[in-house]
C-alpha cells in the first residue's frame, strides 16, 4: 500500500478537510499548481481523496478491521449505521493499516457530489491519483450530465488489466441522491468484475440491487449492531480519555447507549470535566444532555417534516408496530414512513422476524423532550391512544403502562384486573416494574379496580393491614356477596383474600381455616366463569391458591397437609420450570415447603428444597430485597438439628434480614424459637428469654403452644422448675405433642417421673414428627433413669438413636440435659447405646447442654487419655510413642479415636475440649 503522502497532492500538504465540509484555503502561493478541474470546470478538493485521520482517543477494534479486510476481498462491502456509529472511522482505520487487496481509491462524498457529472469527476480523479493514469477517453464528460456507459466500459477494461484490483471506498454514499449514480456504479461493478472492490459507507441502504447481491453471495455487510461497542471496548475508550470508571459504570453506559460510538465519546468528554465520573455517568445514562444537540442537529433536523413529526409522536413508545403508528398519528402513510426510518438508519431498527420496530433509547429520550417542548399536552393524548390500542391487542403490560403515563389510572387499574395482572404481580420474578408503576397511583381513586390493584401492591410489599383495608373497599364496590361487574374482578378479590389470610392477626384458627376455605371455594367457582384462554395465560393463579391454603395450614400447625399444598404450589421437580411467570412464587413456596419439612424433622428433604429455592432466585434474577427468607430459615433449622450451630446462626441471620420473615407472624415466631434454642445451646439463658419475648403475639394456638414450651425449656435451663411448670402449655385434650413434652420435662425436673409418664401416655398412638418421636423416647429414658431401671433407659435411648439416624438428628440429644451423660459416658456400662452410631459421635461436640457444658458420646480409654495428655504437652507422635512404649502408628490411631470422640478435627481443638471436660 502506498504511504500516506501518496494520497495527497502538492496542493494538500495540510490536514484533510472534515468529511462533508468544503475546503477553505487562502490564496495559493506563487508558482503553486492550480487544483485539478472537474466537471464544468469545478475544482476538485484534494482532501476528499484522503482517509480522515484517526480521532482523538481512537480505539482500534481488531474484530471489525479483520472483518472488513475479509469482506473487501469480495466485489461489494456495505457498512451501514446511524450517524456517529463509527462507519467512517472503521473504513479509514482499515484503509490506513490494511491489509488491502489492492491499491486504495478513497473518496469522501457530500451533497456537492450528488450530480452524476461531479461524482464521476471525483471518482476518475481518484483513480488517476492512485493508478497514475485513466483512459484518455474518460478525461472529460460528454455533453450530458452522465458518466457515459462507453467511458465506463473503457474504465472497466482498464481495471481488468491491473495486476491487483483497486479498492474504491465511497465514504458517505447516502449523500449522493441521484439514482443515475447508483445505476452507473452498478454498471461499473458488473463489468469490472473481479477487477474492482467496492466499499460503501452509508446511513441508508444504497439504490443498488442488494437483494440480488445477497442471493448471489456478492455482498458483505457490516451493520449498526456490528459497529456497537462492547463493554470491553467501552472501557478501552474511557481509558484513552484517562478515565477509570467502575466496571458497573462501564456496563451501564454500554447498555444505555447500546454501544453507540458517538454517544460514548460525548459521554467520555463530559466525564473528563467531573471530579466524580461514576456519578456523571449515572446521570448521563438517565438524562443524556451531552448527546441531545448531536442527535437534534445530525439526525432529527436532517429529516423531512413528515418524518420529523412521526419521530416525535412515536417517541412515547418503546416498540412500534406499523398499525400502531397509524393509530397513534392518524396518518394513513405512517407504515411507509416508518419503513423509511428503518431503511434510513435513523436510530429506528426492526426487530428480527417481526414487523415491530424500536427507537434507540437515547434518541427516544431526546425526542420526548422535544415533543413536550414543541407540542405541549400531545404526549398524554398519544399515551391514551396507545393504551387503547394495546388493550385491544391483549398486551396488558403496555396498556397499563401507557394508561399510567397518560394519567388515566382508573383505566389502567381496570385493565390490570381484567387481564389478571395482580396475580402475576405476586408470582413473577420480574414484577418489580409493575409494582413501581402502580405504587404511584393515587390512593383515593374510586372503583374496585384501583382498590384491588392497591391491595395487591400492599401484599407485594408485605403490608397485610393495608391489603385488608383495600380488599374491604373493593368488596364494597363489588357487592356484599362477592359478585362484581366482571368475574375477573371477583376472582382477583377472592385470590387476594386467600393469600392475605395467613398474615392476619389473632389466634382464631378455626375462623382462619373457614375464611380461607370460603375464599378458595369462591375462587374455584369464579375461575370457571373466566375465559379459558385468559386462565391458561396465567398459571400463577392455581399456584397462588395452593400457596395460600398451604400457608394457612402451616400457621395452624397442620404440617402434613401444608407440605402437600406447598409441593403443588412449587410445581413438580422434574417438570419444566416456568420461571418467567411464577419464579418468585415458586421461590417462596419451595422455601416454605423446606420450613414445613424441617419442622417435621425431614432435614434432608428440607435442605434440598431450600437450596433449590435459592438457586431459583439466582436463576431468575430476583433482587435480594424481594427474596423470601424461608429457605434460609429452613437451612438454619436443619443445621441446628444436625448440631451445626455456627451454620444455623449464619442462616438464621440471613433469614431475619428478609422482609417476609419480619412481616409473616408464623415465620417470625419460628425465627425467635430457633434463636432462643441457639442461645440456650451456648448457655445464654437471659438472651434466650429475650428472643422469645421479641416474637410478639403468637399467630395461632399451635405457635402459642410452641412458644410456651420454649419458655418452659428456658426456665428449666435456669434451674427454675416452678417457672417451667407454670410456663408449660396446657393441652385441653392432652394430645398436643409440644404441650405434653414440655409438661413431662418440667415434672421430671421436679422429680415426678410418674406425672411425666402420664402426660406422655396421652401421645400413645398419636402421629408425631421425627423430632417429637425422639424427644418422647428421651423423656421416657430420663424417667427410667430416675426410677432406677437403667436397662430400660438404655433400650429407650437406643430406639431414640435409631429413630434419629436417617436424618442425623442430634439436637434432641444435645438439648436433653446432663442426665444423658450417665447413659453415654460409660458410668454404668462399657458398650453403650451409641455404639455403632458414628454419625452421632462425630458431631456431638458441636452441641452443648442447656447448662452450656460439652459432653462425650463415648468415653476415652485410659490409653487415649495418656495420648491426649502427651498432645497437651506439645509432644510429637514419635515422642508420645517413645514415652508410652508404643509405635508411632498406634499413637496416631489413638489420636484419631480421640478426635472422633471429642467431635474435633485438630490436635489443638482436642486439647481445648479435653480441658473443658476435665480430662486433663
């Protein structure tokens, strides 16, 4: 390729003129040659034959230059994109750095070359400068203002004889409007064949038979999407401007500008003037004032009046359909004008495979500001028309969005109810935008629609009291019997009533179940009256019904039934997940299912479902402040059940940070109960009592009994038997497991095993959860110890261990109290019931008794105590072996046994635990 100076003449030793601007020169020096003359004696500007210099802070994008180099080996390459997309920069960079398939002929075009004679005068001069000659017959145009096909044939013949095909780059070809130029260029390309490579940059597709070129594989294209900056390229551009914004800022700018080169450069210049570039970048993304003038001058004001008016009116839309454009503007030719905007690369692009189009968001924002300035009040009317059009097209989201933008809140709320959007608001992971939209709705709007939508928004933010208030207002509008003007409104009312029911205050379990059942039956009846296609588009309705019923059952302590309904709400494990429509609901349902299972002692299943709930939240992008804490609560309960108190504490803290565990009375109580148990495990008796007091009023009789049992356990930990008996819950029928177990423990502590056994007798034949079964066996074993029948005690303890084995349930044993040590530390026997339960011994040391004292599952042998004593003296295994006359391997075996029995994994921990147990 010739050096840069080869592109210049003696009249052009300065910098090139700006593309599209006339060269402004002073008087020629004495003896300087005159510029060459073109058609009709017009001078030819030398700057037009030179690729523009690289801009300041130029970013070399190898992926594009490689693509252009590959494309230019074919007959025609077309680079199209809107203003400022980087078309000229790419072509000029490639022209200067190559590789080129042949000598370069560069021509920067503007409207002055629109006439065929002027255009071809420049093209021929470009060939002359590069090749050193052109056919003599082409030196001047014929009488007509046309290139002349005979002259073009001679030029094509000349090109065919060249050893390498020249590359003709026509920059800004959209400025040449004459159809004759395109026809002549097509003629030259056809007849030159492989002797010419054409590269065109243009904002619009040229008037060439591109469809035929595409079919014949003779056309290579680089479009606006290809020219868009990637986040990495954006970061490089900002670095070239001596900026180092955070990665999140780079991503934000790239997304907001959609990689538009000019917008990014203008933003970079604005950031250079700021002491806080990240803040300016965020404000630029929200209000791009830096690019407004560019878009107005370079894009909007260059369009004909009809297109300008259409663009202003379409700016209220995020997506445009040709029919919508006609309805919005009232112009019969709106579809044709829209197509012109797409083909003209006026920042309007067509969505692939559809008739829908979209405006670049920055351009739309500038247009909206101009619409408000030039035609005040029109935007509201346009939004009103768009809302009706989208409603007729069954696009509820856009219908309510435009209704809100028009200030027609009642219409928007009615449309939301008619299309059952409140259910999706509660179930879908991406419903935050819908909530933010309706959170701006005035609170005093009349009608059932606004009241129902406001109730759903209140439930979305866990404000059950506000939801009940809005549901009461909606019921007044709908009629006392629940019937309304539309079955959809009545259906939404029944659904919200059911979902809100378990969040109500009070302990009327029977009334709660009755109200929930009535709402569910009403929901089922109304569902039959709603059009089937509408119901099929909302799978969240049935899932919300199941979740509402399950939540009521969990609150009242009917765990088996609650588990079944939560399973149905969460959906099948092996089915295709509908994360888009029900992801948020499934996330919460899986977490609550895990809580239900953990309370039943099904720790393995609970851990699996809780983990699935969190994975679903991650997969659907659910924001942290909208996630349920139920999954973490279930993991905390499971970790406590396994004796892993640190893990339990960590998950419980995360659960308490979630909004639903703070507002749901059932989850709030369960969090308090677990925190109290963790405090007791560490000997913090007063902290445990405070945790129970912080639970607030119990939401159900079941929760009240559990709270009372926990208070009784806290009193026992303090050694206050009388307070434990007073706090123990009463069970009218004697069969409530929590009440019976609490009273039995209190009587045992008071030295009355016979009374304890009478309370436990009421549980014979009852359906107990696994923790309740283990607790019952341990209480009976304790009674056997007190009555002097150790064999029975050991048998009951063995049964308790067998029952706990499958779920590795350790908490009942670690919380049983110091009496259990007499059965486990070898006081009265050598091979105790824990023999063979390695799962139990490994983690026993993690737990503590209510008094805060660690204890052993299996006693250390005399030799193991000697080895532990040597470890405490910091002796090595070899030194201990020499002192005890053992082999080092035998010492290591003894150390492993010590670690297992003490529930530790390192020597330092074994020594510390040995001192706590007074073994050293």
